[in-house]
């Protein structure tokens, strides 16, 4: 009878083992952050003796709204801006613009970073940069915080795309603020739509060079088009001038030549003569020395 007593326990243990075996598989579903990272490939920054640079390119994004302030990448402070209800509001960037960032940077100068010798408008670590609509940027980090209903993209300017010289790689944390309690229920697609209101995926990161090539190609095309157009216009004008001379039935060969000029081709087949004017697209047929057909 012992098997009747322990059979339910064995069955329960087996069920528990099965549930434990299944639970890791259920945990394999991609997180919201992983889904966003799959949509926006992150760029990687590095540095050498010449300074900071992009060592691995990511998805190029085009700025669609103004109001985003950034700081040079070498700055010890990351400015931030918040997008909510269709509006961008700068936060730490405004403090940087007012000089607070410079005060903080000076306070910790020598402790956390190298002190700048004589900062100027191009090298000053606290000089802000206002991103223009159309400027290209990379995302270097994506941070999803469901408890705060925030999605933050750390952005760095694509200086090669924007033709920025000297390079500064201006940076900013762009925070997308969602309504309280909604982010956990929002799909990745809806979040991407919201991000797309400020940043759209660009087809080309070297749009300037491509545009220049297109302009050159268009210029050559226009030149060829103008040349071909002038040639065609000349042919049409010549044809029109030729056609203004009347060729009538019964005219002699000399009269046809007097009206249309010497033919480009002439065929003599017995009593029949055929005058061909290629430029004008005219064929005159004479029989017995008289015009019998004009095409």
C-alpha cells in the first residue's frame, strides 16, 4: 500500500521539476530595453592622443525638434533635456549655460580631470551647443526606467555627418518622459513612435558627400540635358525651316532640290527616284521626273 501513499508526492515533485524547467524559457522574452537596443544600434566612443572619437558607428539619427543643448564630449558633465507632451525642456544644460557647470568643473579640476589651460570658445568644456533640426547624432546608451516612466537616450553628435571642424562630439542625455504608470504597459513600437517625434533614423550618415555627388551628377545631367536639348531644338528648327518650303505633286526634281536642298540620300530605280531628307524626316518619290508622293 506504500505506493498509494507516495505516488501523489512523486507526481507533485515531478510537476514542480517541470515547472522549474519551463520557467527559464519563459524568462527569455526580450526586455523593453533590449527591443529598443535592437532598433537603435549604439555607437561607441574612444580616445587617443588626438582626443575623443567614434570608434564604432551606430544608427544615425536626425534631430527633428529644436531646443536640445549639448556640451563637448570632453566635458565632465552630461547635460540633459526632457521631452514630454510634445515639448523639449532643457535642465542641466541650462545650468551649464549659466556657468554652474563651469564652477563645478573648476572645483574638481585636478581631482577628477585635467585642468584646461586657457579655454576658449572652441575648446571650452562648458560651451553649450544647440542642436539644429537636421543635425545627425548617435545614441551611445539607452536606459529604460519603468518606475520613473522614463526612457533616456545618451546622444553624441555625428561630427563627420554634420561636417563639424574641429570635432567636439557634443553630448546630451535626452529623457522621454511618459505619463505616470504607463511605460510598463507601453509597447516598444509605441515608444519608438514617441522617439521618432524628436529623432528619426537617417538613411545616410554621410549625407553631405552624397548630396555633393548628387549635385555634381545633377549638374552633369543638366549640362547633358541642355546640350541635347539645344541639339534637338536645332534639328527641329532646321526641320521646320525645311518644311516651310512647299513640295507639291508634279514638281520636278530640280524644283524639289530648290525647295528642300540636296537630299541626304537618293535612290534611282528605273523611272522612279526617291529623295530622302534624314534631318527633316521627309521622303519624296518622283516617277518620270515628277513628284508622285511625299512622306
